[in-house]
C-alpha cells in the first residue's frame, strides 16, 4: 500500500485505510512519521488499533539492571566501557532474587534482567552464573523473565530458555547499517541480527528496538519498523536518545520526544497485535501518559527505589522518589481508562503472540 505520488494525501485517510486492513509500506510509514500538525489523528488511530487487539489492557514490566559494567563503547551509552562518570555496580544473585521477589509482589508481570556486556558474567564458560540467576528468579517469583545480556550465542540462549527465560531483548537501535556503525561502535551489525534469530530458534520471544534523536531520519525509522515487522518480533520499542555525561554524544541537544511518540503510533498501526512499550526511562513518570496515548500497551523500566538500581538512559530520574513503581504508574493508567493485566493474562498473551509470530521472519 502506498499513498502514491500525491503529496497532499491526507494522513487521516491513510490512517483510516490502515484501520480498514491495509498494510502500510515504508512510504506510508514515513508519511505517518512526518504527520506534524496531523499527529493527533495518528495517535487516535493507534489507540483504536490497540483497543481492537488489546482492549484496555496494559502490561507492567519490572527492570533490574544488575550489572552496569560493559566492555563495549556504544556512542550513546552512559555505561560505555571508558566512561568514568557512570555508577558501576554488580548485584549478587541473592540481591537480584530479593529485588525480583518484591517487584513481582508489587504487581509487575515480567522481570527484565539487564546487564551491560560485563566480561565477568558475559564471557564465563557456559554462562553458569547467568543461567543460575535466571533459574533462581523464575523459580522464586513464578513470573515471566526477560533477559537483556547483550549478544549471546545460540547454545547460551538455549540454556537460558531451559532455565526459565521467556524473552530475549537485543536492540539494533537502527536498521540503517552506516548509522548503526556510528552508534554501536565496533559491534558487527549482522551479529546482533543473528543473535535475535538464534533466540527465536531457542524458543525465546524476542524484542528489538530503535533509538531516535541520534541522526536518524524518518526514512531510517520507517526502515526499522518494516524490518521489525518482517522479522516478526513479539515486542518492539523506540526510545528517544538522552545525552549522557562523559560520552561522545554528551553535547547533542535533545530534540524532545515528538519523534518517539509518532514512531510508537506508526509501529502500532504497522503491527497492531504486538507489545509496544512506553518506557519510563526517557522522561520518567511525566512522559508516561503521552506514550500510552500514542498507542503503547506495555510500561517498562519500573525500578524499585532504595535498592541501588539505576536506569539505562535515565540513571536516576524518578527512581528514589518511588514514581517508577507500580504504585506510581496506576493512577496514570486509571486516568486513561486503562488497566494492568495479571501474570496469567500476560502468559496467555505471550502464548498467542508466539503462536501468531513465532514462525515468522528471521
Ligand atoms: S548500550 Fe549496552 S552494549 Fe552498548 S555500551 Fe551500553 S551497556 Fe554496553
């Protein structure tokens, strides 16, 4: 489907055709991403698409960044190996399990265990510590587990699946290779693509994602949306770049979250059945409602206060204050007429996504 060569084609008409079942191509997606003053029509259509596939249900994810050590040098990242200004810590297995137990009790439906490519854990033969950690968290909480440990081989991914992991998150950040090379410095583009494919073969659900505000164009973002749709990943996310002290991109001025919001909406219209997060890790709790109003149906980066955990893009924002908690999120859901799902309902949704998409794409 394409709006053709007529530049005056209305974004509203395009949204209606998509809601009627047309599949947007890259040009259509670019038109949505460039909606400008017509953005409210795109957001309304995205909410309608979400309502048809998810009703008013939202899934809340707990985030446990358990090691902030990393051997890599991503240009955008606070935790890149050579940055002396970021907090470094490595939580013990007992600490992580206790944090996860409390998070699960607070009402999250998934525990996202994230680390940098910490050589001590990442390069261990057999990844025993990581496998044991996943088994302990899954066993103690009974909640679904996502792992975000960087690039791993298929054998390790299979071991993590057996240990109880349900999801593998690995973000490309952009699907435009030359931009990728400037962002994920020294990390082969194809290696990340292959790792996600290996995760699917290992029986894991997969999340991919992109970053905006780092020199990407609407065409780049449209390309990413098409790539993620074709690969069939069950969860897809976009986040706005937040400049980080001590990094090569520290001086870049943030352009605000307008592009992120339109990208969430375009992803929802292109992939109505998928899980699409509203991250608390960009603008904190103040940015939650506008991301949900753009069509997101997951809230990510719920971080418990007082246990010394950091966020990724926003290391501290709203954490100690307790705003990035289930308790802090619920009033915002209620105000928008949305409701949080329980674990059983979430597992049902995971099963349906796996049945629909598990054999798709890569
Ligand atoms: S984005 Fe991830 S892999 Fe890259 S430097 Fe940061 S923690 Fe390491």
